[in-house]
C-alpha cells in the first residue's frame, strides 16, 4: 500500500526536476553568451 503512492509522486517529480535542470542550463548558457558578447 505504501509503495504504490510513492511511484506516481516520483513519476510526477522527475519531469519537473528534468525541466528545471533544462531551464537552468538554458539560463546559464544565455547568461554566458550575453557576458561574452558584452565582454568582446
């Protein structure tokens, strides 16, 4: 009974975690490109 509720919560949390990492990665890349463009 306890193992069943934990699986859907992990399935829902995993896409959010991955999407969060993707958003952070895109933001970091954008900031780096802007910094390089402004530096040079």
